[in-house]
C-alpha cells in the first residue's frame, strides 16, 4: 500500500482487519509523517515513545484471533486537555508543564479499550481559551493549508494533525466552537456532540455547563466511528446522559448512500445575513445549499432573534465558570510553584498564578471574577443564563419548522497568525456561529463546503440538530459530503499544499 | 463606558489570587472596559419573566450507590505536588507576620 497516512480511518480499519496492513506499519507511517511535517505544523506537544508497542500488542491480539473493535489498530491524536497516564497533560498551559495524571480521561480509556493507538498530545489554546491556538504557552500551531495562518482554536492541534495527515483521527473538546471552527479553517470534519453525550471525566474543565468532548477527523464516517467509541453514559461525570445512542457510523453510511436530502428541511437563519461573513465564505455556503437543493432538500428561512446575544452571554458564562474551575491551580496540589522567599501560601499562590497563566487566561479569570462579584451577579451571570433560555427557545421554535439548521461554520477563513492577537473582542466574535449550540446543548457538525474564491482557503458548513439527534447530523453530513466530494471530483484536502520540503 | 478602573482590576486580581503587575493592570483595564461594554447587552433581553438556564440538558438527582468509588492512593495524589512531606502537601506559612 502506497501511503498509509492518506487513508481514511475507515479504509485503514478495513486494511487492518483483512491483514493487508499491520497496526505497527500504520503507526510507523504516521510517526514518520509527524517527524517530517510537525516541525512546520507544530500540531503535537508530545509524541508518544511507546505507540509502536501499543500497535504491536494490537497486532499480536489480532493474530491470536481475538475479536477486536472496528477501529482497532488505528492511530489517534489526543487533545492535551484530556488527561493521560502515559503522556504529560498540560492543557496548553505552563502551570501544568510536565503534569502526569494518575488516571486516564474516560474518552481516552475507551479509545484504548477500542484498540486505538495514541500517537501523542495535540496543541491548543491555554485551557482551551482561544480561537487560533496562538494562546498556547508552547507556541502556535500552523495551518497546513498556509503555514502563516492560524489552524483555528482552541483545538488547532487536533485539526491540523488530521489535515496534515499526521493522524487519521483526533479527540477534541468544544466549549464555544473549539472542534468546529478548527475544522472549518483546515478543511476537516469536527463534531460537537449533544451536551452530556460524551463523558468529560478527565477533561481539564474550562466551563462546565458548555464543555463537550468530541471527534475530529477528515471524513464524516471517520468522525462517526470515533464518536461510537467515546459516546455513552459515564457514572464519573454527573452530567453524562444515560441515553443509549444509535450507531453513528451506521447513520453516516446510511447518509452517504441514501437519499436523506430528499425532502429534508434545512433552516437558514435570517439574522445571520451574508453581509456578516467574508464573501468567499458566504459564496461557499450558498453553493453547498444549492447542492443540497439539487438533491431535493428544501431551504427554509427561520428566525433566531436571540442568537445575536449569544456571544455576549457566552463571554459572561465562560469566564465566570472558568474563574471557578481554574481556582484549583493553587500551587499546592499539582503544577507550578513559584518560590517567594518568606512568602505566605497566599503570596506563593498569587505569584504562581501570575507566572503560570498566560494573558488570555488572566483576562478571562479577571472578567469572570468581576461578573460573579457581589452586586454584579444578577446583572451579568444571571442575565446571561436567561439569554441561554431565550436561545434554547429560538432552537425549539426553529426545529418545529426544520430538520436541521445550516450556517457557515465561522465568519472568515483562516486569518494570519498575529492578526487578531491584540484585539480580544475581535477574536471572541469569531465564535458567533458556533456558540449558540454550546449555550443550548444541541449537537453541531462542521464539514468542508469548499474553498473561498478570494484566498483559496477552506470553508466549512455547520449543521445543527435538536438535542440527542447526533445521528441526524451524521446522516445529513455524510449525504452533503458525498454530494460535494462528487462535484469536486475528490476530497477537498487533496487540494491542500504538499507539506514536508516541497513547499 | 463601563466602570472598570485600575483599582477595580487590582482588587479583582486579589480576589482571583493573581498578582498582577502594574503593566498588566493597565492593559487589562482598557481591554475589560471594551469587553464589558459589549457583553452588557445581555440585560436588554434578560427580562424578569425569563427563567434562567444553568445547564443545557438538565438532570436531577444524579445519585450513585453509597460505596467507595475508584480511589487514588496517597502516592498517586502526591505525585504531582510541588512539595510534600509525611504523606501530605507541604506549603509555606499560612499566616504572614502582620497577621
């Protein structure tokens, strides 16, 4: 087989199951790819030194006739927000440099049990606060489509890893778009599951009423295969839903071969006018809608009057919850401790948190402390929680008229590194299309819709469905993907520049 | 304009246990002012008749059997501690001289 890194996870799984390829070969191919391109891309903060041992064990078990899961032997990249016993977990922060977790995150444990081979930990904005990966304490990740541009964030490392063929699958986390917006700017697929659909146990918490772990991949089916591995109830996470989920891979396969677009009612939000988006993003979005219409989908204008308050509500709720969650970095139990001669424990704590947190983390912790302080709680956090109710009502009303909602996944294509780093408010406005799903708990998926005419960079289309209807997104996503890839004559990533010396 | 002042930011730093430098206080004051102005618009639609939502998919009474769960050993708990002694976390003085 020519280049194992170009295979989808589904194709690689078949090759592994048939014995055509070994997991050691597949893992070695991806480690070689990482060695070749990651100096430029910097998707990884840590590369496992024993991935080949794990792969060899899978090969041995397969040879011994053991019944293995559908993705056994496939390599996996893991966002550094998820704790792992065999690799450091820093959440992109200096304050956790070298932290070794005594336990695995549930999604990591389930991935290991499914036979996935962890390759390493991927870069991210510090504590997942950001939309560009520039807020990582370990330096930015670069977009494989243009190394001078951002790969999105906070999960830019996971998205860049799959876009650069360093891994077929990755785990991400999405608090306000951190899986979907990186997918948009890198021409890949990212899914935020229904709130509670995937365990957050062992995900270093950012904002607990918004955080959701989910899959990152190059195809809708691959995303579904990983989602099948990580979904389901976990008693360690009190917000985990007890639902029994259908097979998402089966939903994706059904979508790819069936005619699910025929008669599908697709909502387009009146309050998100084309004028708010880069021209090439709007054009790509409209082309994708046209392609869906040509397959029999019905485009319906819907109103979501409170979405415009989403960013404001989000930037109250998130900092408030983050300021509370990050109180655990106290220089006592784990992480960095700054030496303050003669200082009390409180002096040491304050000095450590000043030295260990980056500017964006401090900004949000201070903002959250303000929003929660006496006299402001009702006006800010309380009001933001009411906006959540209004946005949920907007979704409920919309889903009486349509099956899914479609939006561009983000307002612009990948911007240049450094372009927005000094303007936090502009950075926050990136998340306008992705935030409502987190506020309301509904699932959302971003899949490639094409390239923007003016800059040749990838654009994603986002689909949103009612709570618990994750499978619907896989059916629709796979159907749209099949239609568009057919029009393009091949996957969008085939048009990305070749990395590794030939740039 | 909001009411974000350098003194307020310095006070928030004390509450958040972050020892901000004067430079940081100055920069944060300007940035937070712009951000707070922008996010304050939530109050335009958050009227008294709208109930608040804390969790998007609410669950009630999430219980588990009253038996010991998966516990970490003391060594595991202390393995990442910046300083430890006698099976405990070791810290500097709790009280300062003036206290």
